[in-house]
C-alpha cells in the first residue's frame, strides 16, 4: 500500500511539472523581442556629430564615401573599394578584419556582416523582424562626402531566401521600376502606406539573417528617399544611393 501511494504521488508530481512547464501562462521577464539582437557598436546620439570629411581624416582612408545613421540602431562610415568584397574583410582604416565594415554596391545596396559577435556592423538590422522595432526605427539618414543629407523612410523589411531580384537596378523581369518596388513592399513582414512611383529612389540594407538560421538567408531593410538637404553650394551632387538611370 505504501509503495502504491508513493507511485501515485510521483505520478502527480510529474503531471504537475509537465502542466506548469507547458500549459500555465508564463511571466516573461526577458527583454522584448525587439531587443534580441543587441549591438555593442558605439552609436552616436546626435546628427551634429556627423561629418564625413572628418571621418576620412580620422581613419586616414579616402575610401570612406559616406555615412549611415539610424537613430538608436546604428551609425557608421560607408566605404567603397575597387571590389565589392574588400570591406567585408577590412575595417574603416583599411586593415584586415574579418568582421568587416559597411560597404556599398551598385549605388543602391549597402551591406555588412551579421553573426554571433555583438560588434558586427549590421547585426542590429535583425531587429527589424519585430513590428514595434520596425515602426519605431523607420528613418535612415545617409550623408555623402559633401555632408548632403538624404532621408529615407523604411517601407519594407523581410528575410529573403531565394529571390534576389532586389539587387537589380536596370531590369526587373518585365516589371516597371514602380512595380518592382511594390513587389519588394508587398514582401514586407509589416505593412506600410508608403506610396512608390517610377521616380522613387531607394536604399537597400542587407545582412545575413540571424532569425531561424539554416539555409542561406538575407535580412533586408528597404527605404525610399523622402528628403534631401544640401550643405554644399553644388546642387548637382549625385545621390550615392539612387538607382542608375536607365
């Protein structure tokens, strides 16, 4: 009888344990999902600190052609070399560093590494899979070497696994530029009311996705140009992040 009671008691304990673990609502004391991918990179807290020419002097590197600033998310020089891959394995000084920095390709695509290290340049982009983060941090500022400021509003964020047409800037499988952009907009995890036209200029940020890791995936964050503020007398400065005229 005693052994039978012990067995019943153990069964009850096991049942309660399973119930608590799998069925009871859990109090989540962890940080919200929009802060899962924390970066240890230094982020400036004011636009007044941005001066591209000073960045060139600071790092003694003429390959610095601009600066990207997303308030509370990231801030970094943009670099361009003779090969697109160079600054994926070199730092702002031009020294070898497997972590790389942020580089530009085709005047429309900015990319950088993401991974387990917290100081990788584009790690924070993985937070754009969270809707509250997406809505709260939806403005991208780009500065060129004349400190002309380009403001982009983010209209799409998604993880791409197989369709890499987003990198195209001349042909879009029979689509117009507007249709192509709306295709990217419709892929977004979160909907926006942003209107896109055949004259829209965009910026695409790309990094390796750290969400649901497995097959090769890219986290994309895409913004459309909404404003340009010239700080130079030369109003003919070319946008560093615009599509090439076809």
